[in-house]
C-alpha cells in the first residue's frame, strides 16, 4: 500500500488512495473524498452474500473508502442473541431474544473464536471483498466497542441493571468482550482489512452518564484501539447519538472521526478544529438524501461543502443510509461533490492566470 500513498500529482485526477491520503494530510486534492454506507439485509446473512453486496456497492459508486457493512447484531449472535429480518428503514435486524438477561448470563461469557459462527461470516465476507476489489480502495472492517456489544447483548434496561447491581461482573464480562473484539480485528486484518471503523453507541447522554462511560467504556475502547488496530493506516471512530460525548472521545488514538454532525453538536467545521485528523460527515442520513427531492439534497450537501475544499474532510453520512435512499440520489450527491471540486480547480487556475 505504501506505493499508493506517494506524492500527489498536482492537479491530476487522483485515485482513491491518493485522494484519501491527501485529505487526511490536509494537502492538495482534486475534490473531497466521499464514502457512503448502508445495510444489505438478507444478503448479509452469508459471507458470499455480504461480499457480493459490498463489492457491488463499491463498483456502482466508486467511493474513496469502503466501510465493510455487516449486520448490526453480528457481534452478539454467537453469544445467544436471536434475530430475524423484517423490512425496516435502516435495514437492521429485529432482536427476538437477548443474550444476557440475568447476572449469571454475564458470568458465563467466554471468548469467541472469530473464525466460527457469525463472526466467521464477517471475517470471510471481508476477505472475499478485499480480494474482489483488489486494492481499488481502502476497505475498513467494522467493529463495535465492547460496551456497545454489551448493550446489544442485554438491551438498555438490562445493561443499566447490571451496572447498578453487579458492576464488577460487568467489568469482567467487558474483558471477555474486549478480548473477542481484538481477536476479531486481528482475524480481519489477516484477511486483508486496511483499516478499522470502530462504532460506539453508548457515549451518549441518552444512553448513560459521563461517569458510567468513563468507567465502563473508555478503558475497553482504548484496549481495542491499542491492539492490532494501532498499526492500521485508517482508524475511524464513529460516535453514535444526538447527545454524544464528543469531547471525551476526540482524543482517542484514531485518525478519522465520524458523528451525527448534521443532527448533533459539534458541527463539522467545529469538530475539525477540535480533532487533529480527518472528519467524516456533512450528510444527515435521515434528511433530504433519504427522500426524492434531488434539488433539496444537493442544497443540503452544498451547505456542508462550503465555498472551498476544506482540509481534513470526507463527505459521509452521520450513520447508515436509509433503505429509501436511491441510487439516483447517490449519483446526484457524487456529481455535486465532483462539480464542487472542479469549481475549486477553476478558481485556482484563474488566480494563477492573474498572477
């Protein structure tokens, strides 16, 4: 990969790797990089289906970064969570039975083999995706923070109950979840992943207090980020929620940050001033992009693009796109980004001519 991240070729059209590297470094780029992602229900139940869907998505739109998109419950199904799929706005699965409903359930947790069960489906699916794309663009594995996996295991009420009634038991369980998460990341890296997309759904005032996240979230997040993930060139943290603890997590050892910047604080430009790496956002996945008004969607995107090529910025949704977002809408967004880049190039040429 080192050869792909060489010097940028001035005004020449960049490949995905060069554009992303240039944006991350705050250097010259032809346009802002873009990456959009969504769930692939039913297809995501097998490794072959997952790979086919992710590759088809990338081949159709040529994003600058591929967020490998598993089911939202993959990290807990091997611990007993049962799910099925009924059509939903975001293409997420319905939970039929939780995996940790009693204190004894937490005590029974043991580390999982990332090559088996639902975890194994993700590892194999990602490896197939990397092989099929053959280096066209960076592919990031998706993992959940340990506390997020605990939330998915027990539900919000169940997680709060074990926090109150048996915090030591929860911490021991989080060690098991952390070990499994690290094993999963290692297996995915061996399968060819170029980076990590680590999602936390718990660093949010609507889910828990700052003190609770400080105790049960941060130490385990940092263990995950200090594992094999630390050596990856692309490390993106996704902070989920409209009341997220952005200030607590902006100092994490990652070089890319994604949050609901069009729905929550801080806005993208402010977040960029608070975080030294690349910020990914600009689109409200529940806003105009989820509907049929292309003009409104273009206006929504132009608000994020601004009047210049902002440094250290990638256009992305705050979370997964809805199932109602059409291919035609995505085409229009990509065209708007390209036009913005060309307009910036034209402005630079006019300034050069005047000089």
